[in-house]
C-alpha cells in the first residue's frame, strides 16, 4: 500500500469515527432510543450498536469499495485489506448510562494493523495511529509510561465470559501479589488506548476479539509500547489473549497475567 493510500484511510477512519461517535452520543443521551437486549449472560446489545455499525460500513464502502469490512454485530468478510469495527465498545457501560465507551475502527493491510481510530464521545477524545506515523490523542503525540516497577504500576484486567471465571480470579491474584494496582473499566479498546497514552501501564485479557483490540494495539506499538503476537493462530477471526504494556514492564506483566504467548 502506498503512503498516500494509507494516509487516505487514516483520515477516513478518524472522520468516520467522529461521525459514528456523534450518533452514539445522541443515542446515549436519549435513553428511550437504546433498545436494550442481551446476546448472552452479561453480553449487552443495543439497537444503537447496529445503527452505528451500519453507518460506519456505509461510509467505508463509499470511500473504499474494494476493501472488506467485518463488524462485531453484522459480521462480514476478511480480505487482504479489511476494516475491523466495533461500533460501540463498552456496550454494558453505554446501556447503563456510564460514559465510558467508544467507537473502534481498525484497518488491516496484508495481515498487519495499519490504521487505528478510537473515539470516546463522552470525553471528545480521538485516539489515532497509522503504522510508521506515531500515535496521537486529539493531535497530541502519545507515549507509553516509564513506570519502572510493577509495584508502582496500574494494570487493567479485561474480563471475558469466554474463559472460566476462576482463570480471571487467578490472574487478578497474581497481579495483586506482584504488587500492582488493577482495575476493570469495561472497554477493552479504551483500556488499550490508555496504555498508549500512559494512563495505565498495561492491559491484559485472557480472550479478546480483534474488533476490540486491533486499533489500540497499533497505538501502543506506535507509542513505544510492547504487545504480544495477537494475530497469531487466526486471531483476526477467532480472537486471542492480549498483553499491551511498556517495554520496561513487559516480562513482569506477562508473568503476572500468565499470558506468555
């Protein structure tokens, strides 16, 4: 892909994320329009998820008709050039009136994330990155933290119903025993973006889907951080464990999380 093609997709991802975020914000403020359902235990779905996803896919199709798209809600196809979309990450927060959710859009070129845009409507923050071009928050360069010791670190531990609860509790216990503070805020995409911006020192989850992770993982790399090989073993379609952290804390965080791959 040429530099011009990459730049066009970067600019489009940011513009589409803004537009989608404005729609999500309006639905968030109008509680009666949410249309809450459940896909499974603690797996929230709202009418706004589908509405926002359709908007994003429509805009991508208008701009790049030859690119494939895959959305969390509607599925799609994977190709050598594919957009991977989470229309509202943090749907449980969104549905319950908690303003910690985002739109996450990633573009993957020949098996590598090349563009990422994560927009938080509640804080009006646009986290964005393109491969080789750095990572920014509202235009300000992002950089991972320089926290020197896990005993001074804050690690976000995402939770997935796709893994046994005991595994999650064991991970929490190891991280606490290592001396780190931990939290869970309910949006994997924002959690990973916060690592890129130095607001957290790491993000770990025993299983996360590509639409939640890819945009933020590119940001962490471009902000000087370390990520595991998330796309190994068909991670694009099937998801994987994830670790995103700083180079200084890489070994300690991986050991505490029990995610070594």
